[in-house]
């Protein structure tokens, strides 16, 4: 391990000697980053349709590190001569060394290259308020002063509105719609309109934005048109308006760096900003010192928020082996990201249970509308169970038993699993915590096994969720969500298309949850054997009859199109 600016990092020295690999950068926000160890990455908010850089499969990200993301070019001058250095581009130059640092909490990654008596470090991390943040430091490790003229920032930025499918199928067409402008120190990356062939109004009213701090006298570029000119040593001109090009936010500046000193700067980017957010950034950039302090505070708050969340799932430990402590922290983070985590222990707002009930059973919610209105604004699980029992409706009791106030969950999807699409929803339209969970059976129940050790009073709800999502004959739907169950629809043209799971593949998850429940509350399971507590899922997977199985035992399951078409 090592320290950078007082923070603990794991380091892989001379990482360029290894085959490139993919990492995820975690946070307590809806921002996501998937970064390659060779400097490639993609990032965005919420889901792949809100990417700042092209969302591609892992092999494409790792094989094309120079196609999008970061660009740095340094013209280095000393008394002995001059040289051009492009860190993290292609293979390292002769004598150059590259090191990779990842924060012990997984919240940032630092790429470092040493060459020509200089050390260049740049990080990737996220701020809930400001988006993707890249902090840079160019240090003079030699004993003589050095002059550096540099071009640095983001390139191949995507405007808001360029979805994953639009980019993968029609990127050249989408480029024709792009319009980039500069408002002072802020770059705005937009579409003239949504990309459509329909004769109808289709305004694009959101923007991706980028900005920088720390440059002395910068010239900003909005595209990659002048990169080759700068690389050749020519002068470049500021760009204020660019059309029909992929976006870039590149700052050209110069610095004199004394021996042992360093030059620092920061650039940030975000997407899907509305007019008010853009105006707020323009005003904030008028006071760089205050904006820098606000950014630093936001980054620190994000780390502390994630630490508190992980602590609530018993993910903090302190031993003589910091590597094991970090491994336990990481396991807990990813466990929470898959299965979710309570926001306030066993407590939750009544409005969320009302929304859950309306989503799961409109008739039950309608029957108990007055009862829902009478609930206290905040209650806990035990209070909800008592109130539901007193209402005297078995269906209300069943759904109240299953209710789990979890958040932070998202599907497994990342660039190596393009078929399992993720969406990170942390706030609802009113800015309140967005409760919910989503994932396949393993994502949910395997992770709930660990979560139940921290929140054993939720075990009954976990068991209920499992049983209520299971079919009577044992062939079960593919995914579990807070809103209910999702089943696969067979697509003969898709080789990845399949439907459901056999229950014996999943029963070990139920077994572990039942064992934990019995260990925590001995006798609770046996006491409920005579009660009607659970339902069976009705999904359009039909098991063949006995005679059909005898004729062809390999074709035991068919998809019930009629039942599927009747589903809401």
C-alpha cells in the first residue's frame, strides 16, 4: 500500500507489463465508472443511456484506450533540449514507468507515469454534485527547473441524449446533430434535436458539461480538430462553437515547475443537466476558489457517505492486515450494490410502503386506502406487522410481511455483461430516497444471506420474497425486483435468450435464509406451518405433461404466450 495526499491506495507498479484489466470505481451516487488498467474508461450517470463516453463491452474499452476519455500531451523544455511526452498513450516510451493506484475504499483510481524527470498523476472519481472528476498533478522530480506547454482534458465526450443503442448503431448520424458551445470556462455539449426521422418537434433540452480549474491562462478546445497541430508544436486557437464533431474539453496552457514542485489542475464533466444547473455552474466558475473548495467538500462527503453505508452493513474492520480490511470493505460494498441496504435500520417512511402496496396489488391498496392514510409518517417493521395483522386482511398481511425498505441496489450489468442492463436509481422525482432492489436470484438472495446477519429482523421478509416469487411446480422467473418478478421472453433469434431457472438451482439460497431465521428466532418457522403466509408466482413457463416428457425429455418447458399476453 501507499499514500497519495494522505489517502490509502493499493499500488501495482509497472502495470503496463500486465495484460489490461477492467475495474469499477464505486461511490454513494448514481454515477458509474468502468476503467481499464491501461487508462481506458467509460463513465456516466444512472445507466448506459446517460454515458459521458461511449459505453462499450469490456474488450472494446480495453483494446481502444486512445479512442475516448483522457488526452494529455506535454511539450517539455529544459536547458538540455525539448521533448514531446504523451503519458498513457500507446506503449510506454523508453525509460518511462507506469503505476496504477486504487483507493482502499475503491472510490478512485490514480494513473501515474514517470518520464523525462517528471511524474504525471491523474485520478478518476465522482462527486454527487459535480459528476466525473479528474484531478491532475505534474511534478518535477529533477534538480533543474522545467517549462511545460500542455494540452489536457477529455475527448470524445457524448452530449446528453446519445443513448447506448443510438451510439452503437448510428454514431456517425448522431455526430451530425452535435453542437458544442463555450460559455466562459464551461463547455456545453448538446444535440440540435433528438436524432429522429419523424416530422415532429423533438427538442433536446439537456446538456453534458465540462469545466476546469487550476490553469493559469488556458485556451479551451471543444473538439479534437487541433490535437494534431498541438502535437506538432503549432499554436492552437480557442474554440467557441463547434458542430458535427464529437465533443472534447481540452485546456492548452503552460507552466514553469521548479525542482521538487508540482503543477495541479482539475477537470470535471457531467451529463443531462437542465438550464438551471448550467446557469449555476456558469456562476460558480466566476469564483474558482469557492468552487474548488465546494468540489473538495463534495468528494469528501461522498467518501464519508459510502463509509457510513458500508458501516451499517458491518463492513468496517480494523486488523493488523489492511489488505484484508480493504477486501472485507469491498465485499460489503458490492454486496450492498447487488442486494441493497436499509436506509435507516428497520425504520422507513409510511409513504414508501403505500407505494409498494399499490405497485404489488392495486385491489388491496384500494381496500385499505384509509388505513394507509392513518399510518404514522415513520414506522418500523415490527409496527407494520402489528398494524397489518390488526386490519384482518390476509393479503395485506402477506404483502406487509414481504415488504423490505432497501435501496442502493442495481443489476449486475457492466461492460462485460451487456445483456444484464443496470440502472442506478437513488432518488425519486421528489428527491426522496428511491427504495427498491433488482437483480437475478443469485444477485438478490445470495447477497441477502450476508445482509441478514446485520439485519436479522428482515429475514422473514427475505424468506417471503423468495417463496412468493417461486412457482408451484419449481420453474421460476429470472429476475426479482421490489415491484415484483420479471420473466424472460424467448427470442429464437438471440442465442443468449433463455427462460427461467429450475428451483433446485436456487433452493440453496432459501435453505440458508431459513437456517438463519431459525438460528435467530428458534421455533418461528414451525409456529407458522399451519398459517397461510405465502403465494405462488404465476409465470408463463409451462411444464410439459407426462406423456410429452416421455416422448422428448429434453423439451420439458414451453413459453405460454397466452398467459404472457394477459399479464399487465
